[in-house]
């Protein structure tokens, strides 16, 4: 029977997402104008913020761009934020937008050499605990000098390569088996499914360790995270001084993160400790041997070019030759020019992964603008500034972490640092107090914000990437797997603030 118009609308609205989810979004959109009239803009602003967070939680049901975008449009229509404020937030976030547009695409053109290197690592390192530790440490070291999104983009590319290799080989073997035996035993089918589930869990473990690693390293240096640069500029700290000022808190945090990696892998807590299935390791080892055997001079030339460009990328980012996104554009030009990738269609594929997230980030800036316009965080800020000494530092650390977990850590850091800079310039606090509070803000916006994917752009990027549904990495699973790191690293940071600052 043909569908009625309302049924057809519901069927088409937000695509193939569940009907209950569609009705929930419609309910949000209908309730907000009523709430604005009944409760005012501040309450409505908080409600809309949590509605947006709900769309992020349901990222595997429906990409958040559409439902979150509808809420953002409604926020503008209801006057909770103005188009001018949105444009201002986008201007402030332009470096991150450029990074997503060009750096992630640039990494795409380095994928052969990256997959080659990490496949060697994956095959040679038999201990899962050691592999997880090395990946977390690599993420931390790289993120201390590069941007966390860049590092995670590399990991996503490499992990996607692992999954693709296994899936192609396993699917081919299963199809061959089915063609010879139309009544394939259910036990064999279950074995394939169990192996795939274990491999997905193994890759989830590695990706979460790597993502946490970007947070561990990102908090340590001036270039690790965007808010670090903002705080360093306001405090007048150069690269070395920034690292020294942060070290009383960051050193205990790094140690806690590394020990937590070993602990959760050994004890198999919070879904960690899943080993790579033996058959998968055999498939990857065979793939490695085949790739080595059929590698031609042309392939070697491509690998050499990509390796050289990757080294140039590290030097350029560590030396701050330009904004990260501009360096990414340089990587695209160099990596494609010298490997023969000159067709528009082949170049365009590199942008497919990042542009949906770039659009989502702009929608996120609408919500950030709404937070700013409605002064949603002002009461918390005013309370924190009534405290004194280390109590103020701990309160600022906690408030920064809490607010960063539900909004944007760059936005939170910019508000806090401007307020304490104003207090310092008015003579309300001395220089020592200002430095202590600046450290509390930086560590607070970096470390407790791992509680949810909202707080870290790198986490949100991973959650909304094409890899996440392949390895079954959902919002709630990310939250669950981040808990041990959240507890240990936040505790270590608090100890650092209390006793070492």
C-alpha cells in the first residue's frame, strides 16, 4: 500500500535512522519554542545544549550533522545566538577547520607508507600489552609536537588499512568455502563472526589507547592542543617555558596514563585486553609477505616519497612554519606531485573522510556561540573566582574539566584565561597565582575532558569517522573505555595541582 504523507515524511526524515530517534528530534524541535516562552533563554539554552549532546551520543544511528544542524538552525531562529556570533566562532576556529580540510586529506596520501610501517609493527610485536603501550606512547610523543587530530588521522588511516586487509581476505575465503559447500556448517559461520568480533574489539582497544595517548602528549607542550597555544600566549610562555610550567602536573599525568595502559591490558578491565586472533595475525603476516614480494620499483619510489614528505611534515609542524592546515596543503601538493596522483577524482577521495566532520564542527560552533551569547557558564565562573589559593586552582581545574566534557575545551579555556588575565591586570591576583591558575585551566580542559567525546575534538573526530562503525565504536563504548584513564589521570593531575604547583 502507498504510504500516507505523514508516514512518507517520517520515512524520509533523517534517512534510515530508527523511527523513535526521528520522533525524538521532532519532539526537541517542537518543545524548544514552548520552553523559551515558559522558562526563558537560559534554561532553553541549557536544554538545547544537552539535546545536541544527545545527537552526538546517537552518532551510529544517524550522523550528527543533520539532527544537530536542525537544532542549530532552531537556535538561530529562536534568537539564542546570532549569525554574527556564529561567524565570529568560525573565524576563531579557522585553524582547526583548515586542519581538517587539508591535513587529514594530506595524511590520506601518505597511507601506503604508514600502513606498511604499522603492519610491520603489528606483525612483529606479539605482546598485546607491549603493542598497546607502544601505540599509546607514540600517540603521546607525536601529539606533543603535532596536532592531536593529525596524529589520530594517521591512526584511523592505518587501522582502517588493517581492517580492510583482513576483511578482503576473510570475505574471499568465506565466499570460496560457500561455493564448494552450499550447506556451510553453522559452527563455521559462528567461527567467522567470532573472529571478526574479536578483531574489531582488538582494533577498538588500539584506537582508544592511541586516542588517549594524544591527550597525554597534547597537554604537555605549547603546540599539543589549540587551547595550549591560547593559554601560552596570554601567559607569555614560549615553548620550553610552557613545558616547564606544566611539568608539575603533566609528568604525574603521563606516568599515570602509561601505567593505566599496562594495568587495563593485563587485567582485561573495561573491555581491554582482547588479543588479536591467530588467524587474523596469519592473514596480516601473509599480506605483508605478498606486498613485499610484489613491490616494484614504482611502489618503492612512492614509499620513499611518502616517507620523505612525512619527515618534512614532522619538521614543519614542530618548527611552526605555518598554520597546521597550510602545512597539510603542502603535504597534498608534494605527495601527489611526485607520485603521479594528478586526476581530480583521485584527489577528491582524500577529502571525503574529513569534510562531513568539518561541517559538523561548524554546527558545533553554533552551539558554542549560543553558550557564549546566553552566558551559560558565567555563574560557575563567578563562584570559582570567589575562592582563593589552591582551592581556587582545584575548583578551576574541576570546572574546566566538567564544562569541557560537555562543550568545547578551546571555548572554555578562552573564557577562563581571559577572566584570570583580567583579574591579574586589575591587581586582584599576583603573578604566581596567575601562573598556577593558568596551569589548572590548561590541564583541566585537556585531561578530565576525555570523559566524553564532546570534550576532545580528536575523540569526536574518531567517533564520527568511517572507521567507528566498522569496529563498532559507539559513544557509550568510548565513554566506558575512557573511564580508567579518566580516573587515574585526573587523580594524578589533582595531586600535581595540590602538591607540586
